[in-house]
């Protein structure tokens, strides 16, 4: 199963993950980063950008692949995932924009966009570390409940719940796109290391189902149970529905060999 790390709060969790990423970048300047949008990883990006600036390490060879994008949204829209990745990752970290990829949600090329993205990931040698958030319904990327656990990058229809959750970023629910293009669960599972982060009571059920429930396409993040190297970093509030929270804390405190995360 995944390693579960429970920190007292979101800031401590973000520090841990940002430190880990920074060490990995220091040792491998050609790392292929798997990026996620949503509010959850923003603090990690902010901390990582500060660390990169302070250190003067060369990040121009790093590559990035984001998980998903809305279909039909203008790249320049402030809530497009192109804009979010550009503003929170590429620019503040000083990455080469040509090496940071986000799935292409343009209507004109949408049919080939999924296979093209898969080819680009393969050409980069695969994703080394994939950061993930989780939806309240257990989705990862935009793989909504019912998504095949073997799926590849493709178009999906957003659920009502996800559109409601994401409407806080738009002026109204009507403005939230209805479709997206997302890496599949099968694509995500090929990243060498998965780090899923979740905070707050609203994600507690999704985390409990995904970590301690059965493996099911109806809790897409439960696929992580089959990944050889998956880490789940949560805060106290998000651990409230886990049956074995005390054990995970104990195991983390007594970890025999410290490997960064
Ligand atoms: C969106 C993204 C997901 C993200 C989820 C949770 O639906 N496509 O990748 O994990 O939101 O967002 P937040 O981190 O804001 O709770």
C-alpha cells in the first residue's frame, strides 16, 4: 500500500514535499516532473520556487507534464490550466516554457491531443515524480469515478460535483467547462513515484476510501494501492476517517531509513 504521512497542518506537509522535490532536482537536473493543478499543490510550488531562487541551481533542463486541461478554454483564460501552470510553476521556478507541457484542450486538435500527449511523455522517458491532488469524489487528474484504471490521456466529461467544486474559480457554474482532457489512470500509474496530497475534512472520505477501501474505478485514487512507490501526504483533518491513522503516524516516526519522504 501507499506510505501515508500525516502532518499537523498544510504548511508542514508542503514543506516536506517541497524539500523532497528540491533534493531530487539537485541530484537530477533532468528530472521529469509531473505537475498538478488545483489549490492543493500551490504552497509546494511556492516553496520550491523560493528554494530554487536561493540556490541558483540550473533548472533549464527540467521537464514538466501537467495532468489535465479543460476542453475549449482559451489558453490565456486565467483559469486555464495552461495559465495556472505558467503562473505558479514555469515562471516562478524559471523553467524553460518549451519543456513544460499541458494537455491541449483546443477543439480543433482534440481528437489527436490524447495520443500526442502520451507520445510526448514517452519521448521524455516517462515522468519521474508525479504530484497529485484529489477531488472530493476521489478523482485524480480529471479521472472521474468510473474511469478505467487502465485509461490513457483522453477526453472526459466532468461530473456535476467537480464542476460545482471548481465553480469557485469562475464567475458562475455555467462558465465551468463541461469537458476536459486528462492523463488516464494508466498514464499516471506509469510515473515512477506518485505523491498525492490532500488537506481538510472535505477530502477525508475520499482519502479513507482510496487508501483503506477496495480498489475500484469508483474511487479512482484507490489505483495508488497498486503502485510500487506511492506516498500520500495529508493533514490531521484529512486523516479523520482513516481507521489506521495512529499506525501510519507511528510507522512514519519509526521509519528505519530516511529516504526524504
Ligand atoms: C481539479 C483538478 C485535480 C485536482 C482537484 C482538487 O479537479 N483537475 O487535479 O486534484 O481539482 O483540487 P483542489 O486541490 O483545489 O482541491
